[in-house]
C-alpha cells in the first residue's frame, strides 16, 4: 500500500516538474523573442538595385517566397533584410506586406533608380523622399467620344479617403502624400557628406506604372505636386508601411532626366546602394542606439 502511494506521489512530482519545465521553457522563449532586435528592411526592385546591398550583409541567408527574394543577415551586428520587390506598384506592395508578416521590420527603406522631374537635378543626384505620391491615381475630365483626352483636366484621386466611389466624392479629389519618417530622414541627412557622386537633395517621389515622357505632363507633376523624380514602387510600399505603422523612407538616385537631357546611366543604382548602406548604418547607430 505504501509502495503504491509512493509511486503515485512520484508520478505527481514528475508531472509537476514537467509542467514547471514547460512554463520555464515558454518564459525563456518569450523573453528571448521580446529581446530580439527587429530588422531594418531595405527594398529594391531589380538586381542592379539590391545586389550590392545583399553582398554587404554579414552571415547572410537567402530566402524565396514565391517570386520574391529576401536576404537576411546583419550589418554592424544588427539584423538587416534586403528585399527584391520586383518592378511595379503591386509587386512592391505585396513584397512589403510579406516582409512585414515574416520579419517584423522596425523600419523600411525603399531605394533604387528614378527618372528626374526637376531640371536642376542630374544623374547620380539622390532624392530623399520627404513624401511619396501616387501619380497614377487620377479622375479624368468628362469628354464625349471624339473629343480626345486632356491631362490638364485630370484631378488626383485619393482612394484611401472615401468608402464609396472616390471619383464621385469631392473630398477624395486630392493627392495623398505619404510622409518620410523623421528618424530615417535624420539618418539619411547625416550620411550626406560621405556621398561624392552627386548631390543629396530632398523632395517628393512620384510613383506609378506609367513611364512618363511627355514634358508638359512631367512639368505639371513637378509644379503642382512637387515631384523631384518618378519611378514605379515607392508610394505603394509607403502606403502599406503606413497602414502597418512602420517607419518608412524612399531614397532614389537619378539614372536619367529627360527634363534637362541627362542620358540613362545604369551604374547609378550601385551608387545609390553605397549611400543607402551608410544611411542604414547611421540609423542603427543613432535612432536604434545599437553600439
């Protein structure tokens, strides 16, 4: 009888220890997860916009999610993820959402090449996006068949402002601006002096899936909405980052500028990555206070 009692007691003790061990394991795991540093995410659409950055990472691993590629590593001992978003607004938005879900970034930088809208900017000049705008979201003027089209009549359309038909809501006929994060801008400004291939300016980055080559149209974007450059990803990535409350900054280097005749130079993308490399390091040291 005593032997059976001791056996039952022994089983209870072992079960208690198992429960305690399980709780201890979970507590350690949760503490480790809480202490883990969330990575900085750096995006680029094409190989020429990400390969230099990916190669600069330490202890790097490459991951593929369907058509998107991510390089996970460290920079100065801090976690950094480089993302090849692929070209276009939809691809960039999807890549941003995937990265947010998988890696929980503390900040996002979308960078790469762009065409100039400001005649005062030249190839290799860099634009820090104080804001990003979608220059593909417009409501056209009302014209009958045979009356053609006139871009001067088009009104910008903010699809996030109205639950109903944005084209019928007067309050939605505005240009949505996605502001660059102050902390990321501060880091980008601090890295200016190390960039010697051109100027580092500040301005608005316009995004759409339209390759604009009409100088009058480009002039309207520049004068009315303040665009300094155009490309095909930043505003959509900024929109997703904003919805997820992740600090965001667009950084674009001019690879051509038809407003002043500057010809295309594909090497500009590598120059931008070198600058962004220094921006990320400055952000890690400054805002994130990582030694």
